[in-house]
């Protein structure tokens, strides 16, 4: 068929399609940008194997490395001890790396208000034996800024990775890191080759063209050089077939010349329908003539001749119908009794018909006369409507509970908002959605209040602390705490830990109403003993060393009204995640589970069972997932993003079978050199929403057609100066409105 770009029907295939050129045996793959890419050559093996390397590298491995040594070496995986500095030029800049004996680490940092606000790594690099020095000199005027690079294994034991093959026969080699040893698992060919032997092949002393053999190499059936089919077949001779049994037990089957003359004459035929006596009822001759015993008479355009055998010979009458084809001729047609064409298909595929469409149909069609063009205006390639919300009918628990509250009936709606920095900062949308819903339907408590922090620095500064969606909860940490961030099994994948006695957490509730219960979430299995007290009263000791995984404990004697809770490490190593602050009152409780800098891979990498235990304890009726900005920043492939998102959906459904799920996609940002557009990730999320019965909200439609329409510094500046996040007072308000309407009015 030639290359796919020269075959118009193939241009309509969706991304992810494969195409085989039967002339050259080339295999093409349609990438996310709808471009055909040559992936390999089909030989004498599985046609899908040429693309298997790319598939397994995306689904199984931690990445593709030049050598096994580089894969098993250390890279830059995190940072600590960030000092934000002052006086820098605002913007996003590349981080400089030097020393450490390794190469390849890359990343960027964002400066706002003259100080560093975030650090993002885009490549871990390899072969580092010590932490390299990080430089922030790219921001002119920035002084006093520093951070410590943290190195760790590029591929952990038990994980897979791929290495580029050194030979032309293979493209990739898949390995398993088995306690620091690279164990080869599979090789992927760059093209699939079949070696054809030029040596003759014999069966029973006879040279053959093709054969079917069993596992022992014995020929079950074969075709000789004379075209005769031989085989070990349990058959008997019948009319027209000569059957000869050979000494080895095989049979020779061929046409019996005494019964059937293999020479073709004028009365022979290609195919026929015969009766039980072998008489032909209907036959098609070698010249295309149709012969049949049918009681018919000649009519316009057909000549009928009765033969001596009683059958009829039908043929086109050249005196009536011209069999030469011109531009006005057709393949098939519907005609009336006068021979007038009512509907026809021409030899060029054109459909012509004497059909009169009502004028209002023609007017309604507009200028888009092509059906595909008209459908593409409103449907995706997956066949789903192009709209910014979809599947709101799947918000069953959400709608029922909010309707009960609107009718002043007893009900609580508990929401868990999973996401990255868009969700982490309560002022952007999560906290505003929470306060809006509580004002309309009632306050059922502050919900999750996380202790981890994401901007580096010491615990006493608590920069980028996860905190709560509710403004009436405040957290302060003393010195000597450390954090596991975007890597813990807690509901917001962050925790804090210490081995220092008297290291303290202070939580303050300043809201109205009475808190009915406060649950402490911690990770058991250490040696920690803690104590807590309310409003500087008597201490209560709590042993959190027993058990394993993520556990919870209800804190006793919660005071009425406002309060201050102090939690202090007594001895051992203590790991604490956060609090769930509840009211028995009717209304809405929002758990803000946002990890700044997290991508979909951050959430799928943690222990599933432990994380699900925490989510089950929070008991949300609705789970929202807003991820994509950091996946895009890391150049994650859309296929990997889809796999990760499906994993998260599956884990939520397994933990909470009756909870609603809403997938929310961020709009395109102003970050330069994104490998994939956000719309490509949104396409994957939209399809997963349909497959998994989830609601869907695409913020691109809310913000605008292109990023320039809402960019920082534009006439509609809905994005912040860092070019990655929505401005809380403009874009954040648009997100709040869209989410609120999805939950209540769509």
C-alpha cells in the first residue's frame, strides 16, 4: 500500500494505531502527535514484536540507560536544606550541577519575589559517588541561596530498567536489578528477521516446496514440487479424486484424470451449484458467463440462449449495453422500470442519486459539507463529546448527599482532593471550594491536616507544609523533625519523623462549633512513644510502636470550642502523618491531599495496601484527582501517565467501592519546551473517565483555547508569575467555580 502518509484513509486512525506496509514489510506506529513513525520490519514472526520494546520500557522499567552500570549507579533524586536567598530575578531557570563524579543531572528552579519558591528535577543523571554542588547563579542578583543535592539509586533492587542494545539485531534489553546485579530478562529486536535456507528439503526422497511438521520434525502434510498435496489424512477416494497410500503411511491426493479432465474447455466453469445427480443448476464459466436452469426470458440489456442441455446462457447484449467504461459509468445502480438511474456508485466511488434534500437540511449543514469535519467539531477520536465536563451523572453519592443538605436533612459529604501543588496550596482552589461548600451546606470539620512539608528548610520553619483545606486549623513544628515527602504511605504521601525527645507538634483549632473527634495517623513498627495534651493540661501517653503500616488512634477528651493540641515525642523513633479533625454536624468535610511537586508516579510508587488503609480510614464519599503538571514537566509519556492514573483509580475503587471519582485536568501552562501538550494527557484521562465511570472536568475549556489567552502579564492574567500555577485570585476563582458547578449544578 505504500507509506501511510500516501494512503488517506489511514490518516483518520487514532494515535496508538499500527500499520503494516505489505510491499516493504515495514511497521509504522502513530505517535501522540498523529505522526507515522517507522518502528521495525515484519519478518517471519509475531507482527507486534517490533513495538514490544517501547511498550515494555514504558510499562515495566524505571527508564532507559546507556549501560547497566549507569542504571545501577546513583543519581540526584531529591534535595534538602533549601535556603531561598534574596534579590533574585523572578522566573524559571536551569540548575547548575558540578562535582560528585557523575553526569547528567538536570533540573530547574523557580524564583518569585526574589527568592526560590520551588525546585524541580528533570533528570537524575548517573554515576554519582557523592552529592554534586547545586548552583542557582542563573537567576541574576540572587544571593544567599543554597540547597543540598540528595543522591540515591536510579533503579532500586526489584525494579526493572532497559538498556540500549549494542548490536543492530536488537533495540533494547530489559533487566531486573536483583540486589545490585543486572539480570537480563528479555531482548527486543529492532527488526524481525527470518533466514530462508537455499538448500532443498526432501520428504520420503521427494523434494517439497512447503510442509507442516510435528514437534519431532515428521511431515504431516506437504506440497511437492509438482504441486501435489501429500498428507497423513484419514480420507478415502471419492469421485474425481485419486488416492494413493505410500509405504510410510502418507497419502497422495490428486485429481483423477479419468474422472475429471483438468484441461479447460469452453463449457468448463469456475464454480457451480449441482444437484444430487451432479447436474449443474447454476454455473459461472471461465469467461465470466453465467449459465443456469432458470425459467427466465430475455429483457432489456440481456440476451438469453437456451442450450441443447436445457440450460440457459445469459450474457450482456452489446447491442443494448456498451460494456466499455467511461467517466459516467457506474459499478452498481438502482433503476426504475424505465431504466432511469435513481441511485448509483461510479467507478471512482462517487455516489450519485436523484434525491432531493429539503432546503432546511442544506441550510443546517452550513459550510462544513464533509461529514468527518462536522463530527470532529463536537466529538473526540474516541467518540466522546467535546465538552469540559462529562460523566457528572456518576457523582451519585455526591449529588444525593448535597440534595439532602439542601433540603435540611441529615447528611455529611466527605471529599478527598488528591493532587500536586495546584491542590496543595489551599488558596488556589481546594480551600476555597471547601469554604464555599461549607457555607452552602454546613461544616462537618476541618478534615485531613498533614504534617509533612515540601519546600525544604528546617521543621521549625515548616515551609510548604501540607496543612488543611480549612483556615481554622494551624500547625507549628519545633526543631528536630525531618520529613518523607511525596514518598510516604500516608493519605497525602508525606510524614514527619524524629528520634529527639521533646520534639513537638502544635495544632490549633480556631473555628466555630465543637470538634467531636480527632484521629492521629502514624506509621507503626518503630520504637516511638509519644504523649499529647489539650490546652496545656495533663499529658496522655500513647505507644505507637506496636503493629505495622499506617494506623490511626482516636485522641481522648477533645475539648469543646477552640483548643490547642500538643503532641510530643517521649522516646524512640516516631513517624507521624497528620490528623483527621471531625465534627458530627451535618455538612461537608474536605481532606486536602496535595503533594507539591508530586506526579502520578509519586502516588503509584507507595505501598498500595498501606495507602489504601489510610484512605479507607478517611472514608470519603468523593475522591477528586488533579495531576498532570509535574508529569508533563518530567516529560512522562502519555502511555505511562495513563497507566499510572488507571492504577490510582483502581486503588481508590478497591478501597472505596461506593465512592464517586472525578478526574480533573489542569489547563496548559506557560512552561517552555514541554515535550507533550497537556491536551495529550487530557485525552488519556477523558478516555479513562469513560472506561471507569468517573466524572471528568477539563480546565482548558474554562481558561481558554490557548495558554497565551490567560498568560501571566496578558490582558487576562489568570496565571501566576511562575508560569506554572494559576493565580489564586483569578484563575483559582475560575477553578473553584468550575468544580462547584460540577458537584452541584451540571
